[in-house]
């Protein structure tokens, strides 16, 4: 009886974890100096968009994750511009916490609220090389430009958030493989 209960609880936890797409419930961010609030629904739309955008580029990864730090947001004519630093990575069960591919960069994403939720209407990343700084100046308004130029001090914070999500995924994968009686590296097909 206890074994059945434990198996049932683990299964429920795994299903709930899979349904949430690895996204923790984060508090609504209050931008410094006023501005638009970024809700959990917006955070999810941002991460989902970036994972879909780069999913076909990083096919060698079993699971893709995106985390971000919001510098601030503004709204004009129903379009919400979110100024942020994004950290995207692809991971495999066999290599654990070792990021197989990805990027970390400042970005601006534009969202619009529709009946079904938020949809992305635009996404901008800075140009490479000697155009990097000028492109950031074109992307970010003054209150957030300095943070974008310096990385906003978000590196360690985002690395930790990414590590926590990957650990949860690896633990869920291990639990599923135990329930299915399969070795960990055969626990399922690639996920995105």
C-alpha cells in the first residue's frame, strides 16, 4: 500500500512538473522607477518564445531552457516592451548540468495581450562585433541601457536559476526512468 502511494505521488509530481514546463511561479516584477509590471504570464510567454525560436538550431540538446532578468518594461499603444538579459541553454541527461549549446545576451521582446494570452510581436538581439554597443543604444532606453551594457549583474543570478531548473528536470527524468524501469539515458525522447 505504501509503495503504491509513493509511486502515485511521484507520478503526480512528475506530471505537474512537466505541465509547468519547468517555470517556477515568480513574483510579479516591479520595475525600478515606475514603468510596466511584468507578470508571470508574460515571463512564460517570453521563455516559451525563445525556446521555440532556437529549438531547431540546437537539435543536439534533449531539453531547452530559457531564464531572464528583466531590467524594466514600458507600454505604448497596447505593445509591451520588455528590456532584459536572456540566458538560453540546451542540456542532455548524459552530460547533466553541462550546457551543450546556448547564449546569454541582452534583448528586447515586445508583447501584445490577446484573448488567449500574450503573443510576441517582436524580438531584438544586439548585433555582433563593433556594432554591438551602437545596437544596444538603439534597443534600450536610457534607464536600462547601462544595465544592458554591463550585463546588469545578472550572470550569476541567471546561472543559478538555470542550474536549478536543469537539476529539477534531471531529477524528474531519473524518477520517471525508475518508474518505467528504464535506465536514465533511455527515459524518453528529446524535449523542447
